[in-house]
C-alpha cells in the first residue's frame, strides 16, 4: 500500500471536486454563499459553525481586545480555554457569549496546512476584514468579513464506519483539535490543551502540547488525562516529531462496518494563524498501520501556495459516509 504526500495527491484539480450548489468550495471547507437561508447539509459533509471569541454575541469587539489591540491574543486566552472546556463537557453555554458567524460551513475532511507569512505583530484592525492568510477565512463567507484569529469551529454529524476495526483518531493542530466520537472525547491535541486549564493562568494549558514532561508522560502512558494516547513518528512528520514528539494518537475506538456513530470535531485558534490535521490509524500489534485521511466524501486536501507539506497518508483512505441522525422510537 503506497503512501502519498499532499504534493502528489494535489494532481486532482478543483474541477474534479464535488459541487454543492451555493455551497462554495474553499481549500478545506464548503461555505454557504446563497442569499436565502442555507439548504440542509449536503450528503458527504459535516455541518459546522464558526465563533469569534474576540467579539461578543452582537459582534462588538470585547473590551480586553479593544484595550490591548497590539497583543489581543494574550487577553482572550481565558475566554478561549473556558469555552473549549465547556464544549468538551457538552455544555456549550459559554460559547453563546461569543459572536456566531451567520452563514454555515461544512467539511469533508480537516487537513489545513501550516502557512507562512502570517504576521502576529501589529494592531488588530476591524476594518481589515477578511484576511486570506488566516485559517478562519476558509470557513467564513465573504459577507461575514472574518477578522483574523481568535475563533472556534464546531462540526457535527453522523458517520458510517467503512470497516470493522479498532482504530485511533490521529492529529495535531495550532492551536487545538478535539474529537468526540460515540459521545466520548477520544482526541485532544495541539499546542493548547483546554482540559488542563484550571484557572486564570492560562500558561499551564497554552503550550502544553509541546511541554517536554507532557511528551514524556504520553510516551510512558502516565499522563492523567490522556493515559491511552500514543505518539506517532513518521518520516513525513519531522516538524511534529521535533515540536510535539510526533503526531498524537487518541483513545482507541472499536467500530463495526455499516454502523453509524455521532461525531463532533472542534478546532480553534487563539492567535492569528493555524493548521489542522485529522487522520486515523488502525490499531495493530506493531502499531505501524498507515495513516488514513479522515474524510466523508471524495475530496482530497488542496495545498496553499505558501503552505508546508503535512503528514503523508494513504491514497486508499476510505470514506466515512455521512448518515442521518437516528430517530428515537416513540413509546407506545
């Protein structure tokens, strides 16, 4: 079975990608661009909502952002952590205090590459509007005028297992990637790990993913919040090997072919640039099964011209078909 880097797979052109009417294709997402209310989510996509943690629910910049325009990312950390922890606990209450972009988006995979040329310095300019080098631009429509950085995306749906197996979700992110599958959080990865946030000092969680002691604990299976996680090092993951000790493999999950399962994918960026890689790996005795791109349709990732090649994955990556939510039987 051959492994292909993203550069090889990019031979598939945009013309070959699925089309979904007013759902406009972006490098990593489909964004609704119609003037009327969005259609139901097309088959093969997971519906998502993007929240701006720099702004309140009415769209006004929060006071701490206005007061610290030059380094605003250091002053939204607590909001970011609290909101992420709230989502992980399935409360979703804190997120309502942030601005919700009105038009929905949807994804068939999450493989957004690390980009160059994104400036972290300088004051936040509300008039700047949409910034093509910011990750949020891939998920927000032109009319919504995304302000760079400081956002959270939540994608939900049901997927059907392509085969019977035991596997892990594998990934990394700048800043955060979380997967809830079958009702349980089975992967929390990236620079920022909200589950370890305990109070007003967000430094404890902000770069936890690259902390040497954390990496050692993961390798030894001794991290209290991620005991059944593992680190995966490949030739194509040099950056992740050096920064995170490798790609992070989450809690093993068992699925049956043809059965559908609820999934929720949460991504977030506290600063002004990001990357997100979500893959899977089947659990084997030698733990050397090839990485698979987690995808729900025929799409392959599209690379930005100024981006960096991401982890290699198999060209045989299966499709986890989307499924309708199960309806509960009424009691007689």
